[in-house]
C-alpha cells in the first residue's frame, strides 16, 4: 500500500558542531495533491549545540508536524543516523536505559524521543537514500536546509514541483 504522505527531509550544520544549521523538508499529500515544504535556521538548539544530526532530526519533526493521527507516511532521508536511530537502534537504547552499546548516554535523546512519539501517532515507513547522488527531491531538501542555515531564500515551489516530477513522484504536466 502507498502511504498518503511522502516526506523528504534533510539537515545541515555549516560548522559541526556549532552551526548555524538548517532544516529542509518536502511533504506531499498524495490524496489531496497538496504540497508543504520549507526549512528553519538554527543558531542554537535549546541547550544543545547545533549539529548535523540534530538538524536532520529537526527536519523529521517539521515534516511530521500537523499530519493527522493514524496517517501513513513514507519518510525519505539521506541520513543513516536518522533512519537507523528511529527504526532500529531506538529499541535497544530503550532496553539499555538510553545507553549505547559502549555504555555512553545516547546523544540527541530529546529529539529522538520526540520524533518517535510523533511517529507512533502515525504509520511511518523509513527509507534511506544516498545523499548528493542526484536524487532530485533529496537535492531540493538539501538546498532548503543549506539555504536555511545560511539565512537565504531556498528553492521555490516551482523548483520543488519540478524535482517531484523529475523523480516521477508527480506526473508531468499534460499538454
């Protein structure tokens, strides 16, 4: 079954750690042919330094925000860390009291727990895609994250739609 929502996410930290950083996301509602995309700039992340992994997780949270409970969502990320943390490693971390295999506290636990809580309200499928390898929509969310980190305008709606068409997520225009 195809999920109602398709979300592409990416994060960027211009200096890792230290930032500034940014998020980028594209969410397509396949049922209503609606599109939401954007990004946010972070100079600080609460009590934490801005890191690439934190920005990747923040992008997931932004993409999942506002989706109706129980909805199916396919989340695509070029971050193995995000995909593995939220689909595989989290189970062991919980069993071990939020400790890694080396016995260290899990980094970014706050965002991982928040993303997991939101994902539990939905039906999420996580997929990794190789970054910087020409996937049109992954390139757009990377550009959104980079632009947000730099405090600049990012890709436009026309750019996002063109990437979705190139990736064959949207059909080409008729006529």
